[in-house]
């Protein structure tokens, strides 16, 4: 149980085992009270509480990465693995999955193109990974199901939210994104530097921490509820206490901070520069990992607190640490001179307050402990020549980076002031500006300038060129593209100009014409309600849009041709040619469409968008004919054909064109050439088609649902995992907005077809929360097919 108010965390134990920085920690499920650590030494270790004393024992050590390991998470128990699994991500771009008692990986997930630096697990075996390659990936068992693209720099943090289908990613592009069913729903902006950590408070709220030294509390709806300040440098990790909203953070300022009721209640300094990670155990104890390779556990429980000797040893280690003035928050520096040891007779005013004294020419740093009522030595302050460039290099002040941030006390009782300084600055000018800004007496000018020069001795401009140092340590600003595998922002999509997908080669489709599918007459899908056998899915053939009134279409075409600009006008002969094409493709004549007819049609479909719709309608009908399908979807023609149709899917364009383009795409599935093209271009077509959901036009929704259904029919035959995942994501996204029951019915058939005979797809659909989305349709009274089909789908889920 959590200890009462005002209690203090003290050392429980220090654990040696890792050879280098401890980069990630997570609480374990088995055995109870355990945790797992991962390190730069390429291993992961499971630590179990030691029954006899207050410590932990290393149960076993796992290795499988060829480079350092940077993150870890637990995959919850399943029937197959009742003790759960352990997932680790590394600098070798891989994710290793281990069982709790084997030192070699069960399997390895490959797919990221750069370091995997964050992992989170969800229900039904899903795993979310974030990488420096700017993407996050959703894995199910040993397969990648979808890739989340949208961030423009490394993804440092990922979390799966309790509500199904919702995921969060935090990035070096300073934003956090909320994803629903694999699509970005919302972007949270506010942090002024790389987002490094995320923690979930509830279904509606979460926390983030960043290199800007702040923690933010957010509502899922997008609102930032609170900003917490306390750290003086990068914050690397954040973890929440069980059953409450208090949390802990660790960072580059050598500290672990405990936050209660929104305030920093306690600061614990560690004898290591970078405190990389933390996790909270079920009993409320805090585990932290740092750059010295040691894991330390802190507790509020007196029974579990370390012996006096161990605490003394920890304090001695802390006292011997050398502090680089560039990185610590070295409060209370006196501009004249530092006081001597007698300064420590005065008590501090708040927990974690620091004070510097000079003793025999050495500068020492002390921190006030409220609970113990004494100053604890936290290290010796070394001259700046002792600074090491592998530490974070820069200090933050008001969200910006400086080489130094000094704290100046102008007089004993007054407030202290922060003075940020870069080596490139002029000390006198800086001192002058500092006095002006803080409204201080100009007579201090000499002293402040001299103080700056004395405290930055020996620093040359060269030593700050750590602009591109190890991004693993966050040293220097993360420059996207400098070390990440994808130096360019994911290629701008040639069709939409959006930088969302990096498309495969564009390909071309022509819709085929075939025997009219009896399944899809005017009142598509009428079922005899008496038989309750599943006649709905898995569907085997594409659904097409066959209704036609050639006379009306040609009449409209002639009328618009009359008002068309000269360069677009069709001749009488052209109109006769198109009339022949229509009769050939609507089964009213036995002639085969000719190349000349198709060329004329191509000219007509390139008309301006306000008059093109009758020509698009002719295309929609003709593309069902095998000859036309082959012509437009063949290797030769397909690029222009797809570009043309995708152009009409623009949600800002005319609805009639959107509708006919969607129907033409559906009709492409009739012949082999069309199916092949539609599958090759699936990523791009689906991405563009889904944008048409925004208009509230029921015919467009039915066409969009039909396109999804036709993809489901093809995917059911080939079992393409990423394809199914994208299709499920589209179904889930479109379900949210569609009202029309015919469109809903077609989406349900698509869903049933996708998950039939595929346990992976069933698990993915569950993890996206599709079952809760469709439940309401199980009680629709009319048309009965909606209810019946829905129940069949729910049976599978």
C-alpha cells in the first residue's frame, strides 16, 4: 500500500549487474514484484525480490541484440504464454521477444530502419514500437500489421491507450500524435523540444515529458491541462504511481523527482549524469536506471529501507561525484564569492534546494533534505575543463539551450536570478543585459562579467560542436535526418502531394466488364430472412455498379459539349463513337470496343471538372468490359488512369465526380488486369478514397464501402497481412461517420470477409475495437440483412 502523506523515499538497494548505461525498465508480471532492465551492454535482465533481505536477485540474463538495447515492455499473458512475454528494442533496428525463462529470443521482429527506442503492449497480443526511422509499427504476434507514418523526426515514446484502437506517439518533431485504428486523429503541440516520454493516467488523460525540461498533462481531446516545471535539463522518462495521479520523472540533471498533487514533492540526486529511466512497482517503490550502469530502488516503506551503512555508502558515493556546472542546477552562486562551510548552518527553505560552498579552495554542492533536516553533499563542482562532452552538452532555460545557466544571488535574502550564457556571447554585454532585465543595480556590472569569465575559463568555441553527437543520449539537438535512416521526409506522394505514404510504383487500372453479378442489382443483397445461414461472407466476387441509362448519359454529354470551351469540344463523329462504346459495354451490342473509341473516351474524361461527370459515367460502365479493362489497367496505360481517378477523389472537388470515380474503381475489380492494378495501388487508392468519407453523401458512402468490400474479397484470397490491416483500419474509420444502412451492410460484409479463416485478422480487429463499434447494428430491425450479417461477424469476434 502507498505510505501516508509527507513520507519520504529513501534508498532500498543498489543493484550491480549491467556493464553500461541502464536504458530501460519495466515492472514484470512474473515472478510477483519483479522488474526487467535493459542496457547499453546489449542484455536484458529479470530481477526478482529477494525474500531474505531488502534487495533483488538477478534471475536471468537475456541476449539477442547485436547492439545496445534501449527499451523494454511486457506483453500480457495469453493462453499460449501464461506468464506473458518480454519485448526489447535495440540499436540494431530489431525487436526481440523472450519468454520469461529463456535467455535466447523466441523470435525477432524486423522491419524498422533505425533504432527502436520505445515499446508498449496492448490487449490481444498487440505491440506498438517507435523508432528513429520516424515511424511507429503495430505488431501482432510475429507480424507487422500496420505502420504509422506522419511524424517528421524520431519517435522517442509510444503508448497504447486503454480504449481499444487508440495509440499515442511522441516525437523529436516536438509533437504527440493520437492514432485511431492506424490513422492520425489529432496532433498535440506545446512542447518546445523533443518529446521523450509518455505515461497514461486514465482513458481520458495522459502525461508527456520532453527535452524542454517540462512535463505536460493532456486530455485526449487535445487540451493541455497543466505544465509542470522542476527539472533543469532534459527529462528522459516518466512513470505513474498505481491507482493515483502522482508520478515520477528522471532526467539529465542527475535527479529523480517525485510529484504529488501536481507539485515536485521530493528530489533525489544520483551520482550519475544521465538518469535514463524509471518504473514504479506495484508496491509503490521506484526503480531507476542511470548512466553509471547501476539500478537503484527507492521506497517509502521503513521495513524495506536500506541499512544505515548502505545509505551512508550511497551518500558517500554522491558526495564524491563531480558536478559539471554546465549541467546541474547549481542554485545560490554568490556573485562576489562563495561562502564557506558556515553557510550550511542555515537550514534550507525547500526540499531539493541546492547550495554551493567553498572549502579549502574546492567548491562543493549540497542539497537540502526536508525529511532529515540536513544538508546532504551531492558532489564536488569541477571547473568547466572537467566537463565531458558525452553528457548532454547544453542546458535549458525558458525552453532554449545554452552552454551555461548560472544562478546568481545578488544579496543573501533576495531572490536568485538565472543567467543564461553561451560561449559565443560577450560576457560584458551579457552581464549588462542581465542587470537590465532583472532591474538590478548597474554597479554589479564588473562583478557579474568577471563571474562569467571566471566560470567559463578554458572553454573554446570548438567544444560546443556537439551539434550531432550521439542522439541516443539526446546530446545536442536531435537533427532529424542527420542520423536517422530516412534522411528525406517520407517521399511526398506524387498524387496527393501529402507526405503520408511512400507509394510503390503507381499503376494503372481499367475496370472490367463481365456478366452482371446477380448479387448486386438495384436492391443489392436481398436475403431470405427465414434461413439463418451465413449467406453474406466470405464474399467471393467483386460488387459492381451496373445501373445505366445510356440515353440520359449521352444526352447530358451532348448538352455539356455544346457549352464546352473550343479546345474541349467533341465533334459529331466523336459523340457517335462514344455512343457505340456505350452500347458495346452495356451489352446492347455484340461489338468489341475499339482503340479509337477508347481514345475518344480518354479525351472526354480529361474535360474540366465541372462538366466531366457524364464522361466519367461512361468510363465507369465501360471499364467492366474485359477489353476496356485490359486497355486502361495494363502495364502501359495504368499510371495516367490511376492519377485521373485519384484526382477526382479530392474531398474538395465535386461530389458527382467523387461518386463516379469511386464507382469506376469498384468496377475495375471485374477483370484480372483491374484486380492486379487495384491491389498494386491499394495503399494509395485507399488512402485517397477514405478522404471522401467527410461529405455526408450516402451514395458516396455506399461506393466507398463497396470499394472496401472489393478489396476485402481480393485480400481474403491472397492473405496479405498489411493489406488486411489497412482495410480493417479503413472499415473502422468509415464506420464512425457512415449513417446509411446499405453502406454499413457492405462494410460488415467486408469485415466478415477479411476476418474469415484468419485468427490474426480477428485479433487485430479486436485490438482496434471493431467489435464494440458494430454491436449496435445487431439490433437493427430493417433491413434484416444488417442485423443478421452483424451477428455473424460478432460470432467470429
